[in-house]
C-alpha cells in the first residue's frame, strides 16, 4: 500500500519535471573525462543559473582571494563538486518555486533548507575528510518531499499546519493521514530523478544515521547536525533542539563550546545565501539570541525536571508509607511487620542476640463490635494502637497483624524482658477507655502471647509468629486479660 501511494504521488501530473540543466550538469560531472569547457558551456545555456553561480563564487560564503569572472574560472577555483552543488541547488529552487501552491509558505521552507545546508557545511569544515559541498546539498534537499507533497496533495497545507510546523511531528501526521512520510517521498523522487544516491540516503536516514550505509554515514550525520540547527531556528522546542544539536555534533568530537560557536558562522553564511536565493528574513534571530532562548528553555526544563523529581520522590515516599501502614490505626501493617521480622530473624540467627515477639489478641472484640457498632469498634482499634505505641521502645515495631490482632517485635530482648514488656502492654490496654455513641465508656482487655526466638525450634520468622500466637491462645484458655509464654515444645504444625 505504501509503495502504491508513493507511485501515485511521484507520477502526479502536478509535480514539476526534473530541471534539465541540473540533470545535464549531473551527467557531465559523473563523467571522469568531462572538460571544464563542456561544463561551463552547459551552465552558460541558462544565463540566470550561470549568473547565480558566479555571484555565489564571489560571495563571502567562499571568500575567494580574487574575483571570479567566468563560469570556467568558477569551476577551476571552486571545483567540479562545488559547481555541481550550486547548479543543482539553484536550478531546483527556481524550478520548484515556480510550482508554489497556496496554503504552504515556500519562503519559510527554503529558508529552513538554507539553515540546514549551511549548518551541515559548517560542521563539515571541522571534520577531516568531510565533503563540505555534499553536506550542503544534502541539507539543502533534505526535505524535498515536503515540496512534493505540497504540490501533489490537495490540502497538504492543513496537514503541515496540524504538525505545528515541527518536522519531526510532521512525519507522524503524514503517516497517519497519507500513509507515507515526506522523507520517503523525497527519497523516492531523488531516486527517480537519478540524483546522487547519497542525497536520498540523507532523506531516508537523517533521523537515524546509524542505519545509513557506512559509505555515507558521516554525510548523513552532518546533515542531521544541520537539521538540529534548523529546528532550533524554527523554535521547535529550542532547549531540546540545542541538546540534540550538541549531541549530534559530539559524533564528530565537536565540543559543546565549539558547536555553540559554530552558530555564529552559520548565521553569517545564511544571511549571504538568503540574498543569493532571493529570500528575505532571518534564521530565527541572531546566534546569541538563539542560544539564549535555548539555554533559557534548558534552564526551565532543568527546573521542571528537578521539581518533578522532588514531587515523584514525595509521591514514592507516600506510596511506600501507604503500602507499609495500616490505614485505620496508622501503625505498621502486616506486610511491614513480616519484612521487619524476616530481617531481624536473619540478624539474630547470624549474631545470636535475642529476639522476642508479643502476639496480642483483643478479648471479646467481636461481641463488643456487634453491640456498639463498627464505628466504636474502629475507635477501639485506634486507641489500642496508640496505647501500644506509647509503651513500646524506639527499637520495637508495633503492628496491626489483622482484624483485632496486634504484634510487637522486640529486638535484642530476652524472654524475661519480653514477659515484662507483655505485662506492660496488657496493663496499658486494660486502662483504655473508649467513648460510645450513647455517652457511655467501655473498656477492653487483651490476651498476650510471648515467644523468644530459638533457631533450633523456629526455623523461620513465621514459625516465631505462630509460637507467639500459640501463647496468646494459651492466655485466652487461662481466662483472658493475662500473659502466657508459648509452650516450650511448640513446633509449627506441618
């Protein structure tokens, strides 16, 4: 389906034909035996094109020591590759601008193309062995597919505006509405016109240069550098564009400082080239203004990221607290208690210091809950939890185990110390008074089981819990509101 759509667009009668002079120039320079006279004659057949080549050759963009008077001189001074680039660029602009359609700003398009091309060329000047003119032409024609679509697709201006003028977003909108992207269309047209293959490679791979054929990878990367500068100038998220530009410049070991300094050269060269291509405007501001905007955006991004990180840290902390806290009583829940006891079990088993546990089962809680209502029952649990917190030591962990059952883990506490703590807990609970809805007060008592860890008997933390629970059961059998130690021969049931 994609290929069908591509063929339809490429064969559209509304598309301009390949510029004849440009293709003649391409054919000539691909011939290793071509003469300067033959190439000069071909260019001179188009006086407007020849004039623009000469003006460019004499501009500050090339900074020649002496004035270039003829096309032949331009070829000798600049070289075949440079003249080919200029001829192809000028002829394409003239040819494609002739087919402008409403709803699409062609001047903005060509201005962006010049920024991309000039930035790619400037970056290439810092890279040993890089072909500056190929980088310029690759950047200049990078978005050829946008022109093709604006000429061949009714209402393309609306599609372009839907992207907000952001060329990265544009491809997504095109894919959704047309089934193809401007990169794919441009590359297909370049191949159909028999343009150099490295040009279509720049169109296809500039967003992912690592996927480009190795022979053209550095060229594609240079064009990608230029595209990032164009995004900065267009105001496409300037902070992110600056980071992208610096990151791409780093492919060639160009430092952030050198990359930022290169923008001044790009600004000067774009101003020259805009005059040669009959464009009027600016690259989006001076280089210093662009950097200021981008750095301000980065600062705001950094501040926002810091605020987001702080907020996330608070949210994560709150989530951690919520995950480990009993919602009703505010003390540790069973999950936190079991994690704590597992850690204490391992420490005790290794270093042989004592660990004891209290298991607290409220007496007659269910009947009181039924008599006085769930609201009073909840209040009982809250007041008991507060009483336990008051009598516990800082190193102890008080937790709601479930329902009307509580636990207190007592690190570094012997069985005698645990009995004393259990009695203190029992008295604190028996002193509790809870107001009921009818103005009365009720009390509550608890049966408290005590167990000390014996690694020879309690082979896991859960076995210690079951032992203390067995002690609480023994206390209930003894009449409730008392403390009982787990049976000495207690084993966890199979």
